[in-house]
């Protein structure tokens, strides 16, 4: 099948006519309607020359379509594919989703796949370009345009679904879906990560921890570290309460010794001080034993927390080496 005037005009419209050779951002000389194979510095062409060069360039593309596409094509589909291959190149065409969908018999999927080829590198950054979006839209429109007068489906009989907007879910779809898809949950649990995914998660964790602090041992706290910190806080609180009680006993005794009149006015009679002195050794021993226990408890928890931080630091050091 040869390329028709519609396809040629589509290529001409988006390639543009250059009467003299131009050094393109793709680092190759271009002249005429996107001709590159024989273009060189200082080359100039007429409009007739550009037309001839375009037809010469299109010939191998027609043969490429004949060799790679196994599905029957009408003239518009063929011309749209020629324009696409003219722009993206032979190697990209051979691995494209458009070709794969065509050979699978899915022409609608192939038409939608035109829209994948809308990005290019600008200053080493992959961006979507307005010109490519418009060209793909024109090629897709030509690809879907029937060659006969009648349409395949009358559009008055078919209304687009509101789900065309990806963020929208209609009540009809929402009510038809189960609250929880058990099969999906089970499949997700059984899913094993690929080495690339594991490596990506490791790098993300490392980057997050480095962002939190320059000290690699200060990371997002784990459950074990959280329990150790809670133990330290609990032990310190009880030890503080016991120290406060011991201080209170000392203040009472000092008050009875230095200001007996004030102590008497507060209701601390001689008999009460006698009772305090009688049981004072037992109270001091109990409070001292309890304080020793909680201080030891704090030291144990702090030691465990320190071991966890040191282990984290060693893991991060190994991670840096792996990076």
C-alpha cells in the first residue's frame, strides 16, 4: 500500500518545509520535509526537491509496515502509521505498543497507544511537548477515520461514561464493587518484591533517615526502641516520686528538730514524731531499695536502647557501602 496525499500532507504540516539545511536539536542536519539521510551543511532544496525527498523517505516506511504489521489496514490507518514512524523512527516502531496492539487485533488499543509518544528530552529532562501531543492527536484521528461514509457506531446511541475522568467513581460502579476484595488482599500479601523494588525501598529508607538527621543512629523509631524509651520514662517517673517522698520525710524531721512550735501548730505532736522515728529505718530501707530497683531498671533500658542504636548505625554503614 502506498501513502496517500492525506498522509503526505499530514507529515508536511507537522515537519514543516526547510529550504536550507538546518542543524536540529537531535544533532543531525535536516532539510525539506524532515529529510535527514543526505542532508548536510549548506544544502538547499526547492519545494519540488523537498516533495521528491519526502516520497523517497516514505518508501522504506511503507515496506516496514508491510513487513511488521499482520493486521489488514485501510488507507487512513496506513497513512497515520507512516506519519507516526516518520517521527519516532524504525527501532521505536518495532518495539511500540501500537504495533503490538495492531498485531493482536486490537485497533482501538493501537489508536490509544499513539498518545504514548508525546514526550522528548529537553535539557536532559523528559517532558511532554505540545507539538507532539497535537501531532499524535492528528494521527490518531486519521487512524480512526473510516474510509467509507458511514460511521461504525452512531454516537447518538452511546454516551461516554462519567468514569472517563479517572478520579470519578459513579454510584453505579461504587455500589457494584465489594467493600473489600479478599482476592486482591491475599494476592498483595503473597506478592514478593523484585530485587529492584527491594533496592528502591532500601534507598528510600536511607534517604529518609539522612534527611531526619546527620547522625545515622537517629532514625525513624522502631517498636523495640519505643518500648525501651517508655521503660526509661516509667522508671524515671517512679524513681522521682520515691525521691520526692524521701525528701518529704527529711523535711518533716528537720521541721520537728528546728521549729517544734511550728510543727506542733501543724498537728505534728511529739507522739507522731516518735512513731516516725520508730518506723524510720524500715521506711528508709524500703524507699532506698525501691529507688535502687528503678535506677537499675533505667540503666538496663538505656543499655538496650543504646544497643539498638548501635545496630542501626552498623546497618546504615553497610547500606552506605552497598550504595
